[in-house]
C-alpha cells in the first residue's frame, strides 16, 4: 500500500474490519493483514474478544490491537476513521479517537454506522441519493441496528432508531454457533475459519438461498440438502432453515420500530448491510416487503460500513454528520442603566462539524464581540434550537476566574469525539489566548 493512504476501522464482536480507498482506485477495499480471515477481517485475540471489561475498555483494546497489526505491516496512515454503532457512538467516540491518536495515528475521527453506509451509497449514486429518507439496517454478530434516516443538506437526521437481538442476546454469533454445532465443530477460531471459507465459496449466497427455499417449501426431503462442508462435518439446509427465524424476526422488529408513520404514502427504501446481509434467505424475505438499495458492486455487505468509513477517511465522501441545529447563547447588555438580554446565534444549522474549525458568532455579517464578566457570576445560558424553533438547553456554564476581561469573539467548536466547547477568543490577543469551556455532547431534540 503506497502512501499517502487512509483507513477505516470497524470493530465487531469477533473481527476487526479495516478498509481503504484512494481517488481513482475503484471501490474501497479490505486491507489485507497477516492472519486475517478472507471475507471476515482480522480475528481479535482471545484476550481482547473475551475481555471481561466495560465496552469502552474492550473497544480501546481492540482498536490498539488492530491498528498495531496494520502499523507493523504498512506503517502509519495519513488519517483514520473509526466506525461506531449508533448505540455506542456518543459515549465511545472520545475513547476511540484518543486510543488511535495516542498510538500515533494522525487525523482521527469517529462516525456512526448509518453515516458510513449512507456515505457509501451517496458516493456511488451521486446526487440521486443526496435527499430523501432511507431505512438503514446493520445486521451483525451482536444485534440489528436500524434507523430511519433523513438526508438534509450537510446533515443526516435520525428520526427513529431501534436495536434488536436474538433470544440469547446475540444474533449472528448465535447463528454461527448453531451451524458449527451441527457440523460437530468447536465454536473457536479454527471453526470460524472453516465456516468463513465455506461462505467464500458461495459469495452471493445463491446456492444456500436455493437450498433453504426448497427446504422451506418441502422440509422432507430438502432439509437434508448439503449447503456447506466444514472439514469432516456437514451443514444442511434444514439446519439453516431452523436457525433463521429468530434472526429474521429480530430484523423485522427493528424495521417495524423505525418504519415511516402509518399515514406516509410509502416506506423509504432499505439499505441492508452487515455480515447477516449476505444471507440470501434474509434479503429475499425482506425484499418482499421493502425496496432494497443495492450495495455498490464489489463491496461485501460485511465490509460495507468500513468501506463507507474509508471513503470518508480519504476525503472522497462527506459523512454528513454536521450538527443539524443552531446553537445560541443568551447575552446581557446595559442600556440606560438597565440590564437587557438578547439571544446570539453561535452557529447556524448544519455548520458545526466534528473535528472541524471553531464557528464564531456574527452580527449583521460581522464578527460578534462580547465582554465577558466572570466577576458577575452569572451563568451563561446556551441552547440548541430544534425543529420549529424549540429550544433544548445545555447545562449552564459559569465563566471561570481568569477569563479574559477584554472584548472577545465567542463561538463553538465540536471535537472529533463529538464533545463541544464554548470558545472565547480575545480580539486583541488572538487564538493563543482563547478560553475553552466544555459543553459536552450537543443535545439532539426529541423529534430527531
């Protein structure tokens, strides 16, 4: 891999999937690594995979391990994107980006799975996919992560989200365990390598799909049809047929939760990805109820989120993860001896970008200047402005001792981890003397 190159990392339950993309080099591709399983990714070590720790610690350990393998093979990248599930994106974006930055990786940012998948589709479909609604469903080893997504200029809104899993608390993992048991194989790394190799021989899943379809219509005699040979063990269509209902039910429940309202004229198209999206019986049944959005040619469904992240890392696609709402602060002025308040817009909708530059307030097209009064001990009221002008307050901020006492520009910056700071930059001294007050993650109004 010739520099400069960028990568995306998508950490799963058993595998780390790394992908890269370059301008003019075709679709994003998996990054070949020593010891990886073709079609699945780099196996996480047992020490990381079975780590009895908080989710944060496991993710950090997995990122360090996968990045270390990459670094030893290719050297440092020019930048990286970490793809995180919607459930963990807000809490784990900071630890994830910090872990890679501490390992020496430059320009690290985190994006959600839905943003990565939509970036992949928009990159392929162009302007035709830049507006409207999509159902985005990532079906993987642990759970189904679904969202109804609205593309709105520089932002992707998530009006509805859902997560579902199987009876055991796992989804694809439970399916793989059932298949390995049927083949009299242990649920270990070697068993999973054999299963991955068998799936690789049926890349579009049509052979499995045909066998399972026949078994569904006539279990006797088609349940005994061989679909995979794993060493000395066999997996039949009947085993797959009886293992599928919990998985299909979980996906349907998640999609039902995020579906458009009953009065909608039609349901949005469905973008289905994740390792389980390779299962032809699943895609066929979902295709009977939904318009399926095809993934780009040569992009494996299991690698789709990593592929979208790779496009973002390479600057070839916009993740559209800018904050979709305005942010404003209440300021105070004295006129004729009386205190007056006004609302100053710090950032317009769709302007704040994770890891981007500070956005400063303006009045009448010119930079707004304020005079901080730390001695007044008056908390600053900051709020996001949701749909229809509905305010959503952030925690009040008090100016600390040592705040500049001269005229300042005031603005907001969002870090790569999604946490925001209120920024006060002295007009006379410039950026080296600015004060940053932590605001935490910006709130998402209930309507989104």
